[in-house]
């Protein structure tokens, strides 16, 4: 599995657009997925072109929750890949769903665990607020879980692990800790180490630097620092 970071809050390569935005382009077997659509069309367009991510062949798109940094680039997706199925958050069909449909995309509201391909799942909705779902890949070494902002917190990760009766091998995405109190960040880091126990973690988007420092200091998990333009091979 190959994951290209199309959009995150910092750029790993010159020329790319880095904003408060999130989008991952995932290639797995013969399928491709877009997790997050970025904050605006220009971000998705510029970065996809530079990184040679062929959005015209995207099979499925997933919007984790109804915050603009995660869906704002929908107009560019509709140009490149019209009629693409887009999994959208619980309760958003009347708002986001209708907008996507008006641009030729095919929104599907997530109301329960959903199998979208062999070994690829959209989780049930978890409440943060807002409602948020995660993208789960059931891989040989364990689960690889992608998060938009993880508004529902670590309990959602534990529930996902329990649902599969498997450990979370890798955790990638935003953790909503950029402006969090220090004590909250410490609790998050401790629970990641003691309860989730991933082999590796890639904090992106809204995670902030403090949690990276704390997790690295423990030496208990492989912390991968990455930004827009970086590529992860799993």
C-alpha cells in the first residue's frame, strides 16, 4: 500500500501548497482511494499535478467529517473524476451530500460499518462532535487506520481494534491536538502507548508538534514525521 500526502498543514517539498487542509491519495492493489478532499479545489489541483497523483482514476473518496479542510476541494474531484462514490459523514446528506450531488458526485451517507473493497472498511460513525468515521485497512500485520481529526478520541480506536479482534499496526492522520492543553496531549500520548499500542504512527494535519515530541520521547512507537508531498509505503 502506498499513501501520498496530497495535503496537510506543512509541506515536505517545495512548490506544494500547504494549508490547514487534509487529503491522502492511497494506492492499494489495483484500487485507489482519496481520504479527504482538501480545503479548496486549488490545493488539490496543484498538489495532485506536482505529485503526479492521477485523481481521474480514483475509485472511492471518503470525507471523514463535515469540516471544510476535509471536503472543500470537491469541485476539483468532480472535474477529474465525475460520478465517483464519496462516503460522507452521518447526518450530512442534506447539506454536504446535496452539494456533492449537484456537482455530479455520488454521495453515500455512512450509517454503519461499510465494506468498500476487500479488506477496506469505512468505520461506523463515532460522535466527537461532530460525527466522524475512519478508514480501516485490514492488512497482514494488523489494521492500518486513517483518521481525519479523531474528534471522537482514542475510544474510537479501541472500538475498531475490538471489532476486528486485531491490533492497530499503524495510525495515520490528524489527532486534533494542535491547540490542546498540555495535560490532554500527555493523556493522549499515554493512551496511545499503553492501550492502542501501534507499531507506527504518522501525526498529520491538526496534530501539532507537542504530541510528536512526547511520543518520540517514549521510544515505544515508531513516530514518522511527514508533510505534504511525502509518500508512505506500508
